[in-house]
């Protein structure tokens, strides 16, 4: 007697089961999804085939093929849009969000996570309702919006309890605890982790590797290194037994184990764990984890007394972190603006709009704000004066001291500029144009008066006591000034061109000075040390 091939209803039920469960063994899940895809192709049912294909792509992504999954998702999404299948679109965007998270682009991860939740309709399954909101909360936490993240975690937790989704609740509480931990909220992380353990004990759930990794990380933060090492060994044993979730899992677990082993002073074991994590990061292009591997490697070198190697690795860490973050910081804020002007979170839109016009590092207005506001001020204020302020020899600070010290200098300089301007020109503002360059805007202030105020500002920067940050290296600024009436055209490029020209003159005139004038063809006026600093 031969068994008949499954019919459409039976295959649909099998797919629904796979779509709405946590598949711990990604390799086994990939084999099952591939077989379901084969059966759907044999039936000739296009809708079932697309669903099966998405399940298979998800499993491939979990086993590490991020590039392949990325390429195939576009076809699935196009089919879902053409057939107005909102749930399929939502699943596709959630997979995209996970790919972007693993690749280190947290802004894009948040964008896709928001869309995934917005697409859910009345036909969404309980698993989707809880899982999609949890992933949105994860993405919000990655982007530093912890209040918004906690709200989504609470929503998802209420749904999980209401719909009796105990296994999903375990996953949710683990993600919440880890997000709190990653944001530096250690007491909150411990509280949520304790609830996770209580829930698992009450319902007889065995803690999965991801949950054990979270607990291990918290133990490390508490200085319980031996306990953390034991926890992480159990975590890896679980992983080897087939409990895995995402492509970055093993790299993360090995990194956490290395941190525990370093805390115990077991540098050889820590190095072996780090090497294993690094190899996975390179193989699977896990940029975010790799940055943290560099950081931990520097700590291991330092513990061994290999200070030259530690310094070199710290430089590699900062370079990798800068590469990962520099192109994302402003994009993150702008992405939040676009996403949160939605029905799902319209009440938060104005707050995120404000964030999009702020520099994440210094808190100053950013180039986006300047481009929106300055043209209006130029058109309406004949006495407007602007100045470009540039930190002198800033590259030397980054190269000789570190990019972290450079960031501290930028933050303090921003505070000084903002404080000094507020004291003399309350209706003005300071913006960060990028790098070590700032813009100071003084409404209703003719050039002569503005230049005097800017020279006071220059001296305030120089005299701000930098020894605690830069040691023997001084911190000074050069300033180029421009008045609206000096420009040949009443627009932003023309005014900033004069300021930029005068900044160039200040730099080449010896730095630590203010230069005002009319730009090319005119003799600039230099202000430096007109009164005791």
C-alpha cells in the first residue's frame, strides 16, 4: 500500500504550523521547509509554493546565508504585494528586519520592523501578533528608544498571557532582559530575567541558549564570572544539541563565554573562544558582533600585559565602530522620523521628528535642521551673522588619544559653544555640520558685534580646562564669520561660502582665531587675543 501525496489543505496546515512556531533546530527546519516547498511545487499551488519558499528562506537565513536570503525575499515580497497578501508582506519585512540587524544596520532593522507590525490585519495569527511586536520592541531598543521599546514589550507580554502563548512569552522576556542589559539598564535587566526564570519554572520550559546567554551576560556584569562560565557552557551544549535561533547566535555565545573566561583570568580559554567567534563573524558578515570581538580582544591583550597589541586592537575596534556607526547615526534619526509618522505610533511622531534634527553625539542641531531653518533666516534677517567653527588639530586628538577621546572633546566643545552663545544671543543656535565642524547662527547681530561675541566664545573654548580629557594636548577653535549683507546672493550657499573662506584664512593664519571679512577679493579682519584669555 502506498501513501498518497498530501493535498492542498494538509500542506497548508503543515505550513501554518511551521510559520507559527519557534523552530529551534535551524538545520532540521531547513530540511522540512525544503520538503514542503517540493510538495507545493508538485501540487502546482502558487500561494502554497510562495509560503513554503518563505519558510525555506527564513531557515537559510538562520543557518547563515544572509546574502542569499536577501536576494530571494524581493520575489516573495513582489508576489505578496501583487496579491494583496498583507500577512505575507509582514513576514517578509520581519525577515528583512532580521537581516539588517545581523548586518549591523539597526536603522533599517527598525524601518522594516515597524512596517511588519503595520501590515498585520485581523487574519494575523496569535504568533504573528506577539512575535512582530516583540521584534519591533527589539529594534526600538537597538536604536536607543527604550521607553518606546518597553511599551511594545508590555503590549506583547499582555497578548502572550491573554492568548496563552507560554513559549513565546519565554522568548519575549529573554529579548526584553537582553535589551535592557544592552542599554546599560542592569537592575531592569535582572528584574526581567528573574521573571523569565520564574515563568520557565512555573510552566516547565527549559531555558534555551539565547536565554542562558542573557543570564550569563548579566552574571558577568555582576562579577559572577565562574557562574557565567558555567552558564555559557550549558548554553553551548544546548546549542550543539540543536537549539539555535539566528545566524549570529553561536558568535554571540562564544563572545559571552570569552568575557566570562577573561573575568576568571583564563586568557588562553578566552582567546580560543574569541577566535571561534571572530571566524563566524567573518564567515557570516556579522559586522556588529565583530566590532565587539575587537573590543574584547583588546581587553584580553591588556590582561596578558600585551599593551602594544591591546592598543593596536583598541584602534581596530574604534575604526570598526566608526565604520559601522558613522553612516548610520543621522540615518537612524531620519528613519525614525519617517517611520513614526504612522498610525501605529502617531502620538510619538513629533518627538522622533525632533530627534531627526539633532546630532546623536552632541545633542546639537544637525545639518538637516540647518538646511530647513537657515534659508528662512537669511531671507528675513538683514543683520543675520553666521560662523563656521572648526576644532584645531582634531585629527591629532583622534590619532594620538583615540576616537573615544575625540567624541568626548566634541561633546564638551558643543556644550561650551551652546552655553556661551545662549549667554549673549539667546535666540541664536549652534549646529554640528559634521566631523569637528560646527555652525553658529546669530540673528539680528551685525558682523562687528557678532565677531566680538565669537571671539569671546573662542577664548571660552580654549580656557575650558581640557586636561582631564586630552592631557597635554590643547583644544582650540578657528572661526570664519559671514554676514548676510556681505553675500553677493541672499541664499545659504553664498553666505556659507564667505564663512568657509574666512575659516580657511583663520586656519592658515595660525589657528585659534576669528576671521571676518567679505571672502575672496577682500582683506579679512582677524581677531585673536584682543584681551586676556
